[in-house]
């Protein structure tokens, strides 16, 4: 497999992940992703922005979030983000403690 082939496959998998998170499962909250996986859509947008900067093509935080969410973040937040429950907040705190001790 060539480097170009690998990059194209990785890009396709990344686009599929975004489609899954934003079109098929917008009900999955970022806090739930953070609890279970240690990253969320905002993390993806930060990584996207960092990759753009490393490639010499800096973009704003808002532009990176729009690239990941598929719409302006404020719009996504208004449509899909729910207030975190006390159970989610407790699980998030426990996950943070567990992973910060490693």
C-alpha cells in the first residue's frame, strides 16, 4: 500500500466517523464520548486544527469545529447538546481521576 493509498483510506474512515457521530448518532453527547473514549467532537476539532497548523494552513477554532460538526458549533449545540446530568458529571469526574493516575 502506498502512502497516498493509506492517506485516502484514513481520510475515508475519518469522514465515516464524522458521519456516524453527526448524522447517525447526534444523540450521543460529547460528555458520554469523553467518559467512554476519552475524546469527543471538540477534541477532534482541536486535532484537526493542530494538523492544519502543522501543515502550514492554520484555521480558526470555529472553522475547525464547523469542519468536524458539519455546521457551526452554536447551531449544533442548540439542536443536539443537552445539559449534562449529575450521573454524567460524576462518571466524567471518575473517568478523569482514573485516567490521570496512569
